[in-house]
C-alpha cells in the first residue's frame, strides 16, 4: 500500500486513526489495475513534501496520475474553486453521480492537456489528474471516475 508514502507526506494522526492522505486512499495495485499501466521501473509513489503543499493538502504521483486530497472542503469552497477554474478559462463540465459533487476539468498545455476530475466527498476534495494528448480528453474520464469510486468509501 501507499501508507509509507503517506507517512512521508506528513500524514497527521488521530489517536487510533490516521487521517487519509493522497498516498493512502488508493493502493498501488488499485491504480495499476484501473489505469492498466505497469510500473516497469519500480518507481514508488512520490508524495509531495509538506512545504510543497498548502496546509490540509496532500499530493501523490504514481504512474503519471496525480492524486490530491484537500481536507476541510465545504460545498461553498468547492463551488468557488470550480468558478475560479472557469474564470481561468479552463474547460469545466459537471460529473454527476460521483461523490457529493464533481466536475471534469482540462487545460491545454501545448499539444497536451492536463485533465482531471474534482470530487467533493464529505469534507474532502479529491482531485485526480493525468497529462494526455489534447484529443484524448474524453477517453481518460472513465479511468478517473473508476479511481474516484475506488477512493470514495475510504473518504466517507
């Protein structure tokens, strides 16, 4: 599991429980099975160090997928972050049926697109991102949804 990487990411512990982190909500096996990607070079998940992320946010990169988890997310804050992405001219589209609220987003970067899925689950925001060719945005969505659905029970 990604628990070791979660500890490196500065997971805060409660007595008897550990807070979920971006590296602890999906196992390497789940990511490999859902993305159908192999880890040919045995590179472990890379957790962002606390100085690289704001307080309450953890991030983890594995097999080209970036997982970000924000604690303390309210519905209003989630809506404001979506509106901010729209104002920044990012492509935003509702993603019904995932978590309490969700949306797909993408931003062109040259011939590629940074594409993602933002999902509010309770008081957490789960962000899943992948860099793909700009003409492949729709093809990555089922994979991002499957990852979000695998993580959802762990955030409830």
